[in-house]
C-alpha cells in the first residue's frame, strides 16, 4: 500500500528509434525547412548570376573613324597650291624672273635629273609621287604657260616631251607614268614658266584630281 495520489501510472516515452531520427531529418520542422529552402534559393541565385555574367554578350566597340593623315595632308596641300596659283596669276603678265630662272642660273640648288642645251629637268621639292620631276625650257621665250604657245614654239615643245620620256627611263618608271601641264589659275599653275610634271612610281588614278 502506498501513500499519495492515486490514479493510473503514466507510461514512459519509448526510446527514439533510428527510423524516427531519419524521418525527422527528411522532414524537419517548418522553421528549419524554411531556412533550408532560403539557403538553397540563395545558392542557386548566386550560381545563376555567375553564369549570366560569363554569358553576357560583349559590346562591340566601333572605333571613331579618323580621316587618314595622308588625306588631311592632301587637303591642306591642295588648299595651299590653289592659293599659290591665284597669287601667281596676279603677276603672270609682268614677265619678271621666276624661281625657275634662278634654278637655271644655278643660283638656287636643285637635284638635276637631266639636262641638255635647251631643257633642264630636276626633282620637285614637294613631290606628289615617289618620282616627281619638273621639265622646263631653259629659255622661256614667252612660254609662261601652254596657252601662250605659238608656231615658233613647236620645236621646244617637242623637246620637252622627249625629255619627259628620257626622265621616265632614267627614273625607272618607263612602264607607267604621267605627264602633266598645269595651265592658268584654275589649272593650279603656280610658276609662270612652262613646265611639265613627270610623275611615277605608284599606281595612277583616273580621273585625276
């Protein structure tokens, strides 16, 4: 006989089996499940962002086109030549000596390519081609430009063209070259002493500028 409260005795909790522990791991309580899901989502999002960065299309950068320096120089040179031609035309009829007269007299040095009794050929100091030679008559005789040619000039005009052919051969451009005569301001003539330009050493274009 025992003293105290009477009533049915409580059964002790049965020991936790391995199966119950495994079930608890697979099905955690709601708070733990929520934390686990959040962690998984965070990891997946980070991985996706890393992959997206590596797959992001590269932006094609198109460089700003800068006009070639040669083209810029050509524009500047053309502008200067046009200004010189206009200035020369203003004094063309005075009959005064030109820079070519000083070159013929050897008062100004030049790189002579060909010379005979009537013709002198020398390199242009502002070449427009690898080969650029000027061919001039030693005696102007009124030939400030081709437009001043008269019947008496027939012989010297032929000699100038023949000298141009000789110059081309001497300079190694006989297979292809250009002979140019600038006449008047609009023809960009800057020295009023008839002269031929022999240009070669590069592929010529057509039409000329």
